[in-house]
């Protein structure tokens, strides 16, 4: 289900980020740029080369279904779910939940997941998944940028 992204997969990750940005545009009201793209400033290669990032594709029966980007914040000793995306085709059938739990199990320790205030569906999803995964042993705070909630737990 989770497959580490290798260098040759960076262009695929970039394409998947466009789908994610398109999906989010319904909620955050973002527009495409003059090149017909939503994303122009993410440096996927930098993530790939930086050991604090772990990049994964989500696959279902061998097919691409999304991605997970995990960042280790060494100053806080916490794993941060930096980006998470599941293609619409695979939603509502526990693919996201399964991928999230597999990601959490990869790195045992302290975790943080956060959402923007405007992304109510993500808030509902993450609260449900984290509540179940931790047996309701998590706490919720505000993001450091004060743009939404964050859930923290240790497993």
C-alpha cells in the first residue's frame, strides 16, 4: 500500500500534487496560474534529498491512489504528516484510513497531523482516524500558524 518514492517518481508526485490542489480548490477557492497549473513553488527534489522528509505513494492493487509526505521535526522530536492525498476514486472505502495507519506504524513516537480551518472534510477524517487509531488518546491544539486544528499523539 505504501511505496517509497524514488527519484524517478518525482514527476509523478508533482502530477499528483496538481490533483490534490485541484481538489482543494473547491474548499480554498484557489485559482490556476497563467500556465494552467495550481502548483508553482514546491520543490519536490529538495524534499527527496532532505533526510527529514519521507515520501511515499499510496497504491491499491498496484495502481497509484495518492501520496503521503512525512516530515521529522527534530527540534520537537515529532513526526509531522506534512501532506496526505487520496484520489477521489479511492475515497470512502477506507483506503485513506489504511494508508494513514500504515504511515503512523512506520515511525513510532510522537505525531502531529494538522488541517486548515477551511478544510472541514479533512478535520472530520483525521479526528475519526486518529481517535480510532489511538483509542481516543490524542489531544488537539491549534496549528502554530493559527490556521487550523492539529492533533497530536504518541504511539
